[in-house]
């Protein structure tokens, strides 16, 4: 019988070997999946993982897609460490996009180097303000922030829809739901000419470093960790959870807002009804896939971004249906999370108790 | 570790092979399609997919088609469109309004690739637009609905307050009131193109208000199914949805892109493709009515089909005055026809619509 045995300490070797095992398992199971559906397994896998990164454009798009995931996930991870469950990053991203977009439209006639920083700052404030609502409800009324932050996502979606269908609608847009295209002053400067990758990608490592410093070098980070492990211990030590709740929710919201602001001032260039393909939700997966550690999250964001691009590439190059690519993406996550068991447990072969005699 | 490295080698080898097969297959004309919904929606994206399949059937080996479904209308669309353009697709159809700016951007970067964007207004030498006059089908189905209603309350499940949807609701209302001046149309916005749950709720809310004919400008068959359970009439969207409501499915307004897609592919093959602005309806069979339910009274059916024929032969235009707006003010004088330029940006409801356009 296979038996799982708790290790006295988490295994350092397994921390590194587990993801590799997961990748091997994914490649094997993915190969079987593709073969069963009549696609040659190796070319299919190569299309999925390698072809999206075959040229400079692919690499820049990869980084562009991973950026919002990494920024949001790094910020959310702080809250998750401290038992604050912010599920509302999608809404906070949209609120940030609304605030940033409104600022960009208000400064439509203005040009200057300060326009873009103002727009981005508005995004951060917008996202943080949106997250302040569940923070307030939790601190003041003990309302569960999982529910309140999640439900505010739908409110943000509708608010954005109302704005772009109504007051902020482009006067030149034939009454279609879109704002005017932002002027150059409000657009993110590009990193590579002709590509969509913009300087915002640099925020991803920056936020990761900030998150790391907060967590491991500050008293606030200490409070987050203590409250995350045993909420009661915090109050014995003389600090309540309120500061941690307020900070982690609003930091997560602010960074989601920044990501939203950079989407609309980067690749999109205007406010439209859909500004995010669900980055706020995917970032939750990225945070846990990266084991709530900034470096792990950066890697997880890159991996998730690659799986989405691989899904597109497989549809385009091979005609693999979307449902199959989604099953495959699910398999990757499944194996990665399953392999994590090996870090804290070891597998033992033993006879069941009944058969021992 | 070993396993991983070997797999890596295999992948690298496979990449080489993969590249080779791609080069060999470069001969047929590659045509790409980008859909906003899943091809299984039985509505809008499903019908575009039927068009793609018709292209494959018609041209056989001469073309190779590719589709990407469920593409979000946001930053991702541009990448998908560009991937199609850079992987040898010479003609690319992007089928949703939200793909307009991304399509225009990619079209600028790939001047030799031909792009076609559905429902938008941006054009370029290598970017054409196309759209169907769905409102013609809505008017004709409205005529039947106006005759069949007993409560004089018709329901209209609307997606987003964009001109195309407003136009459709207006045409349906004008059609119904042309035969039944007492008819009123209740519009419910569900803020989605495809959300079976919300569409069903909207249908149930309408039926609870006494509505006995439901039309929809959303893509799932959920409203038809809800109507079937309650025994009221429903008008399907985009494809023939009669299999979802044997008793209740009155007719459907079918989008038929096959003819257009085949013609455009042929134009590229002949080297005669130019950037055009197409807005066809009954006349080119881009819009059709699905067969009426067998239990429809013959007089009602024949009257609606008669209207269809009139529109098809350009003897009648659904937006012919006098037309009043919701406040009762005459907006279009008797005998006048609303020009296309005004239809394209329509953002007001005609008299008889109950509900408002979110502003």
C-alpha cells in the first residue's frame, strides 16, 4: 500500500524536484491526451509550450500577459499569508481602470510627462478605494471579505459597462460602447518598437521585491505572518488584525488597480466594456501556484501566461479545440499542486494493518 | 531530471518536424476566423462557424481554415489576430465588434493580409467590414408576433445597448404595431451576449408580466426553452432553435454568413478582393427566417412571409415613416426612410417600446 507520511520538516530537495516532476507528468499525460484525440503528441506539446516563444514578438507578448498576473498575485499573497481572503482583485482591477481611464479622459487635451504618472496613480487609488469597502465591512461589521470582495466584482463590471455605454462614450464611436482612444501622453511608453510590451513590465519585479521586503523585513510583515498562523497569538502579542486586514486588502486593491490602469493605457488604449480576461481571478491561482512567495509567483505568472498563449497557438496551428486546451491547462495546475504534497509528505510503501499478520 | 531532459530533446526535434510540415502546407489559401463566443453557443458564433464549414466544403483543398473561439474582447484579441496574420493566413475574419481596434492595428502592421471585421465602422485598404440587416428579420417576425399575442405584451431580451440591438428592438416593435397598434414590447437588458442563466431569468420575468411572445437578441437557446415550459411563443436568434422548443419556437432570425464568406474567399483566390463595406439582408440571404412552427396559423405565417418578400424585393423598408419616439413625438415623417447613416448609430426607442436605453 502507498501511504503518505508527514515529514518532520518540509523537504528542501522536493521544493525544487516537485515542480520538475509535475512538468514531466504533465508532458506525459498531455501527450496521451493529444494522442488519444488524434494529434501527434510531440508536435502538439511543442506547439503548446515552445511555439508561442519562437520569436521576439512572442516573448514580448508573454511578458505583457504575465505582468498583470504577477503584480496582482504578489500583492494578494500578502493577504493570503495573513488570512485575509481578497477574492475581489478583478473588481479592483476594473475600478483602477475606471479611475485611470477617467483621469486620462479628463486630461484628454493635456500633454506632458506628468499625465501618465497621474493616470497610473489614479488607478492605484481607484483599486485601493474599491478594496477599502470590503476592508471597512470586515473591520466594522465583521462581514466576510470573501463574499463582499467577490460580489463587488460584479458591481465594478456593471459600473464600467454603464460608463462606456453612457457618459464616457466616444463622440466619434457611432454610439458603440467605447471611450475615445487615449492620447500619447496617457499611454505607456513601449519597451520595444513595434511590439506591445511597455515599461509597465518593470513593475512586476518591483512589486515582487516590495512584497518580499514587507513580508520578511518589516514589523507589518511579522504581524501578517503571526496572524496568518494563529489569529489569537496576535492579540496576545498586543496587535489586532485590523491593521493587517486594512493594509493587505488595500495593497492588493491598489496593485490590481495599477494592473488595470496599465492594461488600458498599454495594450488596449481606451476604456471598453471588457478590460480584463479575468486576471484578478487567475492571479489567485498564480499566488498559490507560486506558494505565496514572490519569486515563485513570478514564475507561476509566466507559466500561466504561457499556457494561455499555448492554448491559442494550439487552436491556430493544429486546430485543437478550445475545450482540449483548457483540459490541458487544468492538468498542468493539477499536477503542480499535487506534486506539492511531496514537499511536506513522503510516500511510503507498506502493508495495510490488516494484512500484517 | 533525466525524463525532463529527454522530453526536452524530443520537443526540440518535434519543433523541427513541425516547422517542416508547416512549410509544405503553405499552398492552399489560409483563412482565419476569430469568434467571441464558443462555437457551441447555437447562436452567433455557431453561425459564423457554419459559414467557415461552408467555405471548407465549397473550396475543398484550395483553402485551409482556422478558427479561434472564445476570444475575449480585450488585450488578448490583438495577439490572436496577429498570430493568425503572422502564421500565413491571408484572409482573416474577426467576427465581433470588440475586435475592431485590435483588427485595425494588426491590419496596419500586415498590409498584405486581408482583414474583414463584422459589425464595425473602421475600414482601410486591407480592412473591409460586413454586417447583416438583422432588423429586417426582426420586423417580419414582429409582424407574426403582433398577430399572435393575446395579452398585447411582447418581450425582448436584449444584450447590450448598442445601435444594432436598439435597431433590432425598434424593428420588432414597428413590425408588431404595424398589424396590432395595441402591442407593446418590453425590453430587458441582460448585459451579455451569451449567458443562459441570465437569459432564462429574463424570459421568466417577462412571462410573469404577462408577455406571451418572447424575442431575443442574445445567443443561447435558454429563452426558447423557458418559453416551451410555459407554453408561450419564442423567436430564436441566429440559428434555427426549433429543436429547443418544438411547440413554442415560432421562427428564428437566421444569420447566414456562408454566401458572403464563400464570395470573399473566391475574391481573394481570383485576386479581386477589395476593401468593401457590406450590409446585406434578406436580399442576399444573409438574413433568413427559419421555417415557421407547423402550428402557426397559416394566415399569420403567410402575412409574415409576405412582408419578408416585400423587404427582400426592396419594395418596403422596415424603417419607413411615420415613426414616433417613446415620447410620442414624430421623428420620421410619413413616407420617409431612415437613412443607413442614422440606422448605424440609432440610440432611441420607437413608440411602443417599454423600457429605456441605459445612458
